[in-house]
């Protein structure tokens, strides 16, 4: 083996130009692999950590749907409330892999004050005690305090505050009352008045995530039309009637009949009119409008490692439910898909470069081997076997690829180190969402280092096959006669 290495080094020194051509190509390809994969892995790992730590937890339970539902309101179909919520939570309470869980509602609403539309916000309805137990201090409060169980109020995003100040010159503060309005398919347009109990922001959030505000679940249920009738109708004392007479306590004409008008005209005293019962019995209407206190879109889970498959099987076994188990990537939606898509495209480009590199290296080696046919013939005439010649050429190629591969790794690692110190600025909203902040500081990907070493070794072996066959295709006598 020492003889092979000595011959390889001598031949590489004698053919410096060809060695540099092959080596530079290998070094550039390897550095591209290291830099590209390190940046993209930093993007995806940073995005994963940001979503899991700040927004989604380890896993998400939701109802199945034929439509593409959204984890963040307004970016897909409205999610259905989890079926048989108490049954699902009872199942989770008995799972040792579940460390904690919290329910979540999601929606979007317009923010209004003094009959003026100020802005909009993505709203998450929460159960404060369990939510802040799983995500402690993730919503950084700069003014006010955290919501408490049973309290009505809004923890408004600083991004919305800044937007209102910029567009309308209005400074919203803790204690201010605002109107939230939203449209739903069940109860139509709904308005809820809430007080701002806190102002803050999510750490490591940007873009649309910077507009997420936290609100009490009851207020958001009202805005979303999550009524209780579908689950509580069996408990009503009488069958539910949906006619106008039932909903408005009598015929609508009776409210405006001549008798009512004449009575109010002839009697100057208004004390005889019962304004509180003017609409009659409204219990049915109230039942339609009452919110469902068990209506939640998602359950966010804090789990042990490797719990996903067991939980998935367990959820499928629950009767009268159609539940789906998701992870952070589903919650990130198109942003995560773009990041993984770019990584796939980069890997395809790297494969194309590898094929081109093999062809160029192969052609260069063929020229080099052709120039050394006489030398190879002499070696074979002196007793060198085909295996020796094959090993000699393979060692030469591996020496070039591994040596310059290490140069490429060093250059790529140095570049990543510099980028980590300087940071890659997010110049637009798309990059802010991708980076999970205003700056990305990439970290060297260890997996890409091993991938690079393996890749250059494979390229070297494949590239040496054809030149070796050329060298061994000439008989020793013919080879010695060449000059």
C-alpha cells in the first residue's frame, strides 16, 4: 500500500494542471454541499424549534377534514371543533407519554374602536392555566399581565399596536376597550367587546406570527359561532323549533299589529309596556346563541420522545371520533413546504453537479492514463498484475478527491462560521418568516460533512472505473512500444 501511495503522489505532482482541474472542481462541489445544507438545515431546525417551543408543542390533535384547514386563522378552511372533546381529554389523561396538553381555538377578527376599523389580528383562544404551563414566558408581556382562567380579555400583539399607531395615530394601551368583529357561517357577523389586559409579543416570531394575540376562549367562540345547541339540544325541556314564531316569541306581525299601536297611542303612560318581554319567550333563540364551552379546534401536546406512533394508534381506537395527529411542519404550512422544497432542489442540483464532476474527472483521467500507457505497460511487464494497476489508479483518484474534498469542507466550514458571526439579514417578509426572525445565523451541519466525505469517495471510485479499463485494455507489449 505504501508503494501505491508513493506512486500516486509522484504522478499527481507530475501532472499538476490536471490535478488542480479535478481538485478545484471537487473542492467547489463539496463546499457547496456544506454551505447549502448547513444554511437550509439551520432554517428548518430553527423553524422547528421556534414552532415547537412557542406555538405548537410536540404534537397537535385536530379533527379530520376534507378541506385544508389552517393552524393560524385565515390561511385555510375554518377547523372543525374536536368531536367528543371530554372523551379525548380523558384518553390523554391516561397516556404516560403525555406530559401536558392544552386546548386552542384559532380565528381572525377586525379590531374596532369608536366605530373605526383600526386593524386586524390573528386570535388564539386559550385556557390560560394550561397554556402558560406549556408555553411559559413565550408571549413576552411588556405591559399588563397574563390572562387568568375565567377572565374576559385580550393580550394584544405589539405588532398590531405598532400598526394601529402607524396607520391611525392611535396608541392602544392596557385597559382600553375595543370591539372584535368577525363573520361566521353559523351566527353571521358577531361583535364582542373586550378589554386589553396585556401587550406583548412572541419571542422569535415575525411576519404573520407577529400578529398573533391571545384572547379568552368564550369571546372567540362567540365570534366563531361555536354554539352549544348541537351538543346540548337533548337537554332542553321541549323539542327545538326553528320557525319564526318559536325564535321570536310569536308571530312577527303581532309585534306591529294595530292593537299594539293603538294601545301605545291611547295610553300616555308607558308603564304598561313590558319592554323586557317584548319579544316573548326567547329561550330557543338563546339556546341557538349559547356558546359551547367544550368547543376547541386543537389540542397541543407536550410529549415524551417517540410517542407519536402509539398516540396515533390510540386516537384511531376512540369511538365516534375522526382525529388526526399533526406536527409542527403541518402547522407551519406553506412556509415549511417551501423550506423543504428548496432543500430538495438543492440536493438535485448537487446530484447534477456530482454527475458532471464524474464526467470531467473521468475525461481528465483518461487523458492522464493515455499519456502513461508506456509506464503502465512497463509495470505490467515487470510482473504488476491488473489488480495492482487498478489499485494504483483508484488510489490516485481517491487522493485527489479526498484531499481537495477536505479543502472544500474547510472552506465551507469557514464560510458558515463567518455567516454565523455576521448573520444573514432577512430583507423581506418572506425571509423573516423563513428565518423565524430578522437574522439567520447558520450552524455547521455535521451530517453534511459526513455526506461530503462519502460523496467524494464514491465520485472518486466511479470516476476511476473507465480510465482503469482503458489502461488495462492495452497489452503490456503494445503499451511498452508507445512513447
